[in-house]
C-alpha cells in the first residue's frame, strides 16, 4: 500500500489516505475521514512501520519508507495499464489576495501505483506516458489552497456576503468531527452562532485537472481536492507615498475546446470557443488584509475566437491559410449557446469588440465579421432591448497604418464607453468625498450599486482572428481605463484618469505585456509580435527585427509542433481516453469528433430557436444568474460552522506563518516588483507619486540594457519581466504622441553629456533645451526662478542667523542681542504634535493612565510577577490547547 499523509500548514491536524497497490487496473482508495493530531499520526506510522518489518528488531528492513514529499495532488490518470498519481513537488508563490497565497507549479512527479508483481504490461503505455508528460505542468499552472481561482473575486466575495439565515439553513455540519470538551462553552460565548465557512463548487470550464480528479472526487474528503488553472498570474506592488497597493492580473484559460492556434478555431457544438481566456485585474490595499475589512476591487474581461463554425486548412503551408465556414448556422445555434454561458456568468450587457479587418482586397477576415453581425442581429431580436448584445466593429489594422489617426486615443474612447456600461466590482460604498465633489465620469458609471459597494454587470468580449496581438493591446487600454476608476473608488486619486509614462501605467503595461506573451506562447507558439509600444509608434528600430523573429517562430510552431501539443492537451484534459479495442490517439486522422459530441450521438432535446437562453437567466438580468441567491445556486455551496479560533480560518497564521523560520530574502511581498524600486527615478528630489508623468530618461530601470534579455526574462520571471523600451522625447506630454522621430545620434550625444531638461515657466511650455550643468529640476525636483522673492530671502536670512547664533551664545543672551532679528522666528507656532518643540527643548506628549498600567504590567512580568488572568484569557488558552493537542 501507499499511505498519503496530508497536513494543514501548521502541522497540527492530519488526514491519511490508503491506496491499494494490489489492483492492476482499478483505483482503490480508502479515506477514513478522521482528523488525526501529530501524536496520533506518529503512533499510526510507527505501528505500520513495525508491522511491515520482515523480522522484529531489524531497523534496516523497514517496510515503511518515505517515497516522496509533495505540496498537493494534481490527480490520478490511467492509460492502458494501471493508475498513476501526479503530485506537485515544487511550488513558487506568485500572488497574494487577502492573505490567500496563489502558487505556481514548478515541478511534478508521476508515480505508478500498482506493484511490479501485479503489473500487466502493454507495449503502447510508454508512448501514452510520453504524450501526457508533453503538457508541461511547470509552465503557467496555478493553484491555491484557500482561494477559488476558477471564480472571479466578485463571485467569491458575493458568496461570503450571503444572508446569514440562508447559511444557517444550508449548514451541513454544526459540530466538529471529533469530540471537543470546549465546544459547547465556546459556541455559547459567541452568542450560539459560531463562524460560518463557505466553500463553493469550482467553475468547471477553467479547471484543468477536473478529469484527473474524477476518479476520487466522491470517495475522498474535499480537503484532498486541489483544483488547478492554466493561464497567467502576476502581481506587482504600487507604492503610493508608502501605501502598498497590490495590482494583480489573473488569466484563466478555458479547458473546453482547448488547443493550439490553427488546429482550434471558432466554436464547438456546445458553445465553447477556442483560445477563450478570462482576464481579471484585482486591486487592493495591502495594508489591511481581510476580505471583510479590506478594500478590494476587480474588473473582468474576456477574449475568445469568433463563435461560429470556421477553420483554416494548414496543409497548404501558407502563412495565412484561407478562412472557411464549415457549417451553415442560420439560427445562430452555436453563438446562442456561447452567449447564454456568458449571460449566466457575467450578466448583461455583453459587449463584443470585433477588431478584424473590414476592408480587404481579397475577402479573408471579413467573412467572420459578416457572419458574426448576422448572428448577433438574429439573437438580439428575442432579447429585451435593455439587455441586448452590443456589437462594436473596429478595424484596428487599418487605423494602425494610417498616419493621421492615433490608435490608442481611439481605443481609449471605446474603453471609456465600455467601462461606463459594465461598471466594475468594489466591496466598499462610495467614499464621502466623491459625494461632496462628484466627478462627471463617476456619475455616469454603470454596473449595479448595492449597499456594500458596486458590482460589475456584463462583460467586454474582445476578438480578432487569433485573439493575440490586437486583442492584448485593446484589453490593456480597457484595463488601464478600469484601473483609473478602481484607484478612484479606493480614494487613491482625485480624478478617474491615468496618463501614459507614469510609474503606475508602466507597471500595469509590463504586467499586461507578460500576460500577452504568456497567452501567446500557449496558443500561438511565440511571444507577442505587436506590443503596446508598436501601436504607440514609439518602439525602437531593434523591435522590428524581433517582430520578424517572433513571426517566424510562430509559423514554425504552427507548422511542425502544434499537432503534438494538441494530442497532449486532448489526453491531459480527458477528451481522448485510451481503450484496448479502439484506435490509438496517434492513429486518428483528426480530433474533430472528440470535440464535437453531436457528431457521435444525436441530442434528444433540441433548444428553442427563439428562447435561446437558459430558464431563469432573463429574470435576474442585469445581474449574473450564477451570483443570485436561489435554490439552484445554493446546491453549489458547502457551508460549515467553525470555532472562532479554528486554525483553518485564521488568516493571520496563514499569511505570517509564525511556526516557520522565514527570511527576508524569501519573503514574497518584499521580492515582488515594486513601483518605487523598479520604476521610480533614482534622483532624490523627483516627485515620488506614481501618477506623475516621467520623461523617458527618468525611468527607474535601465530600460535599454534590460530589453536585450527580454525573451529569457519572460520565461524565467518571478513576478514581472523586464522594463519597456524608452519612449521618444516627444512623448513627455500626457497624450500619446505618435511621432518617434528621435535621432539616434542625438540620443547618444545626450547620454554622454547630460540629461535634456524641460525648462518650464508657469503657464508656458517652452522647447526642450540642453544644459551642460545639471539643472535644479534634476537635482532637487523643483524649478528655481532666477531671483528669489523678498519674503523668501527674509525667511532664509532669519534661518541663517538662527543657526549662527545657536553655537555662539546661550539662549538668554541671544534673546537680548537678537530680539529684533529673531522675534518672528521664536514666536512661530510649532507644527509638531509635541507641545514644546524647537531646537532648544522638546517636551514629550503625556501618556494616559491605561498605557502606563500596561507598561507597569509589562515590567512586572519581566520580573516574574504575573497579573491575574481574565475570563477571555482563559477561553483563548483553552481554544489554543484544543486546536494544538486535542
């Protein structure tokens, strides 16, 4: 047998799984559902060790040995022989949301379960194993022990805010599984209510190991089940005058109809589309961690292939194979299924931003636009007008080629209108200052306002043909616009606007570029070809050669390695299950029949052509059906009652880990990308605000040096990759200028001599000039006028006189001699909180009586004289003893 011993992080509670190794093809797992203490587990393992020795007293021949240490179970898989168990053996912390850690899988281990004595060998087993391991679990797979990554933050926090009466009726278990001598007393002190914990079912579409856990899902305790997502996760720290704001980007890739670029296009018969990714940006104030007391905000948007039956034939070996529509769909059946899913998850309005080309010499991308318009027009006939699908076509490629039009300015207009329609999620009501001084844009904001804050209703769905380069830039612009509203809602900026070339936007742009690169590698086989810099028309010349290399890399990947990657994904996700009598995976001419279930069996129920949505969805719009309190959604929740001091719900122990030895070098919150350290200029006098527009040469990173290692750093990054290349000098202004006509020779000369200085007068913007001597702006961060005013000179003279007389005379003689000079200085009102505070004397503030009593008690405790304990102290001690030892 294999014994799996799992523990909580503090190693005070344990569970044990027994896996039978005598079955050659079946998986036999026994979970006794008992919670062991550390002492009980040691005794259990000791007895097993003793019972498995060949001769009593022989330590060397112990039958119980540790096979592997792991951080979680990915799942169990079987090909043609017995079952394998997949374990996570290395992990790295990538983000932190409200004290809940999100980890990236760094390494895994596959262990064959049956004994060699009962193993039935099969010649094709090794090949299946190799194909399965082709899915690199160490690249962009993420999990969390305590946070549901498959759902959005809005869903997770909405579930927590369900009415208490609902939770009471749904409580599945009011007592602990083991006998507890303190239980009744502990519950009565809390008014007989206890603390409720809610666990929701994961959203299956974004879970990648659902099929691997299917075999054990109903037999083991839910604490063993660890759901993983695939996509991207990055977090950076935005310091606003020392206040830590965490900006997190989470991308969830759909596991339905998943695959590579040319092999997965359009949608399948169930309405799942290719390259579907849900991107969520989460912003929260890290100075307060808990979900109930902290300030949290999020915004969700989606990318995905055009929801039609279409494909591209790659056998012709053309860089752009022709687009063909595979099936006629006059009643928009596939699109209806797809948008029905979106209405359930996001509510209304659903906004489609279609970026494919509209004008072409030879009809190529336009085929998709025409069909999509027809489908949306058909579906909108049956929806109420206020919940209709909004369709925005915008030919991004045409505007990029135009010299007159600024692409990002136009995208910014679209972004503003989108965010106004959907709103965003924030878990606190509007601040009082926004009621006193209302902003025009803020008052026009959509979404759903509740007593506890705001909810996002509806979502933006962006697509081009591949949903890679153009889509990522459009999503960045919408995300930047939403970020401004999020910062405003948390009271961090006075207007919901963010400008380019500020530390905050540079940090956010870097996160989005890493996000785009990662998703592009997963689907297209290369990093992004066109970046935000490309569309701002400020990318350096070296970028063009890199773009060509990425295009070639993408073409090579699509032509030669995509088919193998597709087979691996099909096997990993359980789309194909090897069986003895049927053809092998590598013998199939196509996987079309695996992804389109209606080709193998006809569905008995046919959906209505007019009422194309799920029953109950329209009734709750604009709110998403999944977040509404109803009987159907309550079945997805498991509710459990906890004690107040239960370790499982103690966020302090989860985050700070007082039982572990930790070092500053390995502390995640210190190592993550930081706006002050990585983006803010190194000059001391520069304005430290992350919302100040910087000149290109003022950026904190060595932007030219770091860019050369871009490819390596994207793959090996810890939290964020290298910095963006420098914009041109004309891009200092807030509006993104398109002219990148900075001369290379001038740049070199400038860097050798001095930095260009922008000399400004109040109200006028004069031309950029060069100074051989460093200006006061560079050194001190302020512009000094030619002649100081008389008042400034008088203040400075008094300050000098005060400093000179400090050392020469005592206080009394100085008051007599210099009274006519210093009377205005001596009589200044102190700005300190201390009652008496100047260069001669300081009077500390008085301590109140309670503080003095606490201090005296502390001194007495140091001498061994302890204070008598109160009732609360006794209760807390009992709870500690119960959790630790009973």
